[in-house]
């Protein structure tokens, strides 16, 4: 069994919050969670790679909370594998 660190739970909570608010900007994450800019950027980059955030020609699409909850294990495991923590 893999032990999940507090930091990992925190990052997952940050992502869930951003999905709920439909806001994934570095400034928002920095201010809301008192997170250093480079880490906020890494969170956003990982979310883009995993398809949580998708940039379109006219705007940014963010998955719904229902999609996040349905595929939570898949997303969480991939975030951990990305070495974000």
C-alpha cells in the first residue's frame, strides 16, 4: 500500500477547489492557497497534460466536478506519478 503524503492530499484539494470555481490561474492558486508561483505553474501544467484543463481556440475548458469525482482515482494516481509532490 502506498502512503499518501499531506502534500499530495493538499494538491488534490487545490485541484478540486479550482474545478469547483472554474478558475485555474497561477495568480488565483497563489493567492488562495499561499502557494509559490513555480508550484502553482506545475499544478496547472500537470492538469493540462491530464486533460483536466483543455485549451480551445476561444476559451479554456475545465472538467466538471462530476467528471473529477468519477475519475478521481485515475487523476490522483497520474498526478502522483508525475512527481508533482
